[in-house]
């Protein structure tokens, strides 16, 4: 091993990885099947097909971000030897239910990828801002996990602010269709940045792994 040090510790939640793969496959089965049918019927150059492709990619990226962040959070707060000392005020039921509701927003987005209404953007917006609600609840309850949750909430806020700026600028300069594509592309790019940051966090020393 490099420098004779220990290999980076992987979260114990890696034991759930194959279960997560199965859940993701079930959630994305219908959106992917619909996308393939639309590509076969209209071709990849079709405007609606391009938008739907972006939407499917956004859902997959958001789910990946959620699973990585959840693994990091639960490992830091509940599974490490010093977790109880570092986070004396915490609530597993609150955190579990919060994570479940967040996941259900991703499921909801997956059912709306082919719609022409504003349902999909609204659900994605709710997904990105959801951690702000979780942060506020943790602050009100005076949980010592609030700072950790705040880092996740800040990432969601940044994504919303930057993506909305891209969407508005392109809508004014080009048009609504291009604005939708630009907005979702921005969400996707910023989510990938979050994923890369989370992956780096997994290899950091325990005390700083979840720091923002």
C-alpha cells in the first residue's frame, strides 16, 4: 500500500450495494424502456427525445448522489466507533424517514421523465431543496448532525441557483426548448461534481470524510 498506510475505509453500507442496484433497476426500468421506444420511433435527433434522455440521466445522477451521500452520512453518524461521542444528539428514525422521503422524490421524478408538463422540473427542484428542510428540522431539534446535513443542503442550493441561472439566461437568449435542455444539463453537470466530491470524501480520514 502507498506509504505503508492503511487502505481507505469503505463504508459498511457497501454491503447493501447489490440491493441498491436492484432497487435502481426497478425504478429506472420503465423510464429507460420508454426512452428506448421513443428513440426507435423518432430517432436521437428528435427534440423531445433529447430532452427525455437528459431527464433520465438527471434521475440516475440524483439517485447516485443520494445513495453515496446516505452511505457517507450513516457511516459517519452511526457506524463508526466514535460516532456516539461526535454526534450525541441524533435520531436514527428521523434520519431514516428523511432519507426514505428523499428517495421517493427520485422515484417520483423517474415516473415523470416523459411528461410534457412541469411535473418533472418541479419534482427535481423538490429533490434538490429537500435537504434544506431536513437541515431546518435538525436545527429545530438541536441535533448535532445539523452541520453535516447543512453541507448536503448547501450543495443542493448551489445546484438550484446555478441551474436556474442557466435556464433563465438561455430562455431569454434562445428560447424555452433550449432553456429546458440547458437547465437539465446544468443540473446534471453540478450533480456529477457533487458525486466526485462524495467519492473523494470516502477516501479521506474518518474525522473529515463528510466535511463540506
